[in-house]
C-alpha cells in the first residue's frame, strides 16, 4: 500500500475521532447549563465543529479508498510485461498446429 494512502487514512481517522470528541465535549457543556442562550456557544463549537471535523475525516477516508481502488483497476487493465507477450504467440502457434484428440490431451498431461 502506498505511504500517502496510509497517511491519508490515519489523518482521516484522526479527524473523525477529533470530531467525535468535539461533539461529546459540546454535549457535556450543553448539559451543564440550563439557560438556552448559554448553550449556544457549546452547540456551535462542539456540535457544528465536531460535525465539520467528522465530514472532513470521512472525506479523507473515501479519497484514500478511491485511490486504492483506482490503483487496483489500473493494475488489472495494464498490458502484460514484454516477456509475457513473447511467450503468448508460441503457445497460440502450438495450439493451432496440433490436432486435438484424446491422445494429444493425454500427451500434454504427460509433459
């Protein structure tokens, strides 16, 4: 796995955890105060800030996974190395020149 993807995943997890802590501390601060006007700062700093941090962390995790999947698709769609290309025509030529019969199949299995 690429180091950049690993770092992005760790950073995404950090942001998600930080958002969870911010929401928890915001809720704890709001629960301690009975006045609605006094709860607004806790709601803004803890709630909105925590949600924003969680969204950023989730975005980083999604981008990291998209990079991994893009690399997998690119590897599957990449042409084979030149050594494999050179071996493939010989196998095709051999398959075309040999007649297929039960004896031929038994001979191939014996090799």
